[in-house]
């Protein structure tokens, strides 16, 4: 079986994989162990159960790598247990435990679990209902289970709030930079083959590499989601929203560029199919111009990735200057290549669509990496986030006013008879 050469694996990506396989496991193991032990100690003090193992079990499930995921998992876990207990209490009042009642309660729990939005804890609804339905002292056992679940969730959440988990922004930044460097290397590989005859098999292999690069975005997106979660509700971070938007919009831009590179590889593959065996893909001067252009485009992608993953304290202005210089050089090379390709098309017009598509794809990448385009995109995302925040606040304010209004009307109705009696 053929192995991928180590030289083709970018160093930042390989370092990220080694680090990702090591650090999250160690951090998660220590945090989950300590939180589960604390939850059991608290549960033995508050619960009447001799062995309240539901509390440490809940702590193990809810203590995730980030504060946001811990809070989200805690709510879902408690919700699933409470719903399961309520279902068991309702069934116990009507039927006892038998094979058909057990099947019916499982069916009802799984269906109801889908509607209460407990996500991955749908099975927990059925498990809680079955365990509670089979005990003799149903009421005490049911609410002890709820209490233990609340203890485990509270301890897990408090543990993450007091001992804030790490922020995974650097890991996501390494993944983004690794993606940009892989894209740059692919552009350089494409550029090296433009001057000579390119077999269709070699061009097709470059196209497959572009497709694999496109698929790698999924792994980078996973690292990005972890970084975004680590910024939410984290007491270490003061501007979590801005940091999340900078990273996310940067990855979105690189994703578009990677897709365009795949289209570019497709155009070069189609052009190779039109050439006769042994015929050059481009004349020497056009190949040299394209090689220089691809080099600057790849350099601009790397500079863009460094810019979006660089904190202000790490001299982001320098990264912005490098990006601006790479973009200016790329646009200059683009104009030169356009003139060369125009002369080539005039002499050999049969492939003018593919020549034009190459320029169009390069233009799309440079437009996406443009600093003004980047600023507009970031401002649009900030405006959208602020609008969503205002809408949520408005809905909350309306609900609070509605509740106050209903409370006032109930209080007013209770006082009118006394006031009338006074008259």
C-alpha cells in the first residue's frame, strides 16, 4: 500500500495532530476525574441514597473541554433525567411493570425525548424512566435521581467556571495556517508543471490533491468549532465574539479559495487533455508569468491565514503589510499574464475559454483575500451578531413586561373588592 510522503504533510498540520491527540485527552481526563469525585462527595452529603453514583456519572458527562459545551450538556442532561422521571411517575400511576408497559414507556420516552431537544441524551430519557419504573419506593427514588443529576451538573459547571478550561484558539490557528500552507504548496506544484508537457494522468493527480485539500476543511472546521466553544462564556476572554468572528470569517474565506483552487486544477486538467502528447501546456513566457502569479497567490493565502490567526499583541500590523504586499504583487503579475494569454488566444483561439477561466479563478481568490473585502465581511458579521443580540434582548424584555403585566392584573383584581368596600 502506497504511503503519503512525509514531505507532503505540512509541519503545522502534523504538529497539530500530535498535539490534538495528546492535550485534549490529558486535560479532559484530569478535569473529569476531579469533577466526578467532587460530585460524589457532595451527593453523599445531600442525597439519601447509600451510593449516589448518578451524580459522578452526570459530572463525567457534562464536564467537557469548554465552558459552553459544559453548560449545554448540563442543561440537556438534567432535562433528559427530569423528563424520564416524569414519564415514569405518570406510567406508574396507571400501569405497573410488565413486558408491554416497559416497551410502551421506552417508546414514549424516545419519542418525547426528540421533542424536548435533549439531542444526544434521548436514550437517557428512556433509561431514567426504566430505572425509576422498576423501583419500589418510586417517589423518593425518582427525586433522589433528579437531585443527584442536579448535583453532578452543578458541580461540573461550577468546576469549569472556577477552573476555566483552556482556550483552543492557538490550535485552531495552527489548523487554519496549515490549510493555507497546503494550498500554497499545491499552487507551487501546479506552477512547476506549466512550462513542460503535462500528462493527463499527472494533471488528474493534481486535481485529486485539490479535492483532498477541499476535504481537509472538515478537520479544520472541527478545530474551529472547538475554539469557538472555548471562547463562549469563558472568564479568561473579554472579547470572545470578535475573536470568534475573526476566526470564522477567515476560515470561510480560505474555504472559498480552496474550492476555487480545485476549479483551477480542473481547468488545467481539461487543458492538458486538449494538448497533443509531448506538447507544452503553455509557451515558456506564459508559464513563467503563471508560475510567478501562483507563487504570489499562495503567499497571499498564507499571509491572510497568519493575519486572521494573529493577536493584536503579536504584531498583526506586520502580517497585514505582508498580505498587502503579496496582493499588490499578485495583481501586477495578473495583468502581465492577461496580456500574454491574450496574445496566446489570438494565435490559438481553440482554448480561449480555459485561458479565461484561469484568470477568472485567480481574480476570485485575490478578491476574497482583499483587505477591504475582509473588513466589509467582518463588519457585516458584527452587525448581524449585534442585531441577533438585540432581538434576543427585546424578546426577553417583552416576556418580562408581559409577566409583570399579568402579575399586576392579578394583584389589581384582588384589591378592587376591598377598595369598593371602603367606598
